[in-house]
């Protein structure tokens, strides 16, 4: 799915998003809070600094998925 579809579903269901090729390694929590996005290891460990600067290619991808 496209990123806007994945973000909409993840926010609604309080889940995370990732790209298929990053699944099992990285997950992203979209929020409306400080930092807006929290990027962490797939197991929930080591949350990074809040925020993310996607490339145009990232935003155009259609293989975003929603995960727990």
C-alpha cells in the first residue's frame, strides 16, 4: 500500500508501519506527538531520535505495510 494508506491504518489501529524489505528489522510509529515519527528496531528496542526525513522514492513506494 502507499504510505498515506499505511499511516492512516496504523494510526487508527495504534500499530506501526514499515517497508517490506525492512520488515523484521525496523518499524516506524506514526504519531501526532513530539517528533511525529518514532523509528525503532522491530523488537521495539533502541528507539531512535524522533523524526524522519524520507526521500521522494520512499514516499512514492507502494510496498508499505502495517505491523504490530
